[in-house]
C-alpha cells in the first residue's frame, strides 16, 4: 500500500494520516544523539485550555 505524503501518527498500533491539526496542537519531542545512537528524549506538549 502506497502512503500519501503528509504527517502520520500511530494510534493503537495503527498509522493514521493527519488531515488537519488537532484542536490543542501537536507536541514536540527533542531527541539527543551521541555516536549515532539516541541518548535522551524530551517530549513537550502545549494544550490550549481556552478557545
């Protein structure tokens, strides 16, 4: 199966194409690499409480 270009997320083990941004935005993950291997990962998610 050929995938469309776009942003995908994995939900319950299944890849889903994101067709529009979620209401509360996307999170951000920063991965630190050393000698070709990931060493740490930090995830930050900003949630809008008021519309």
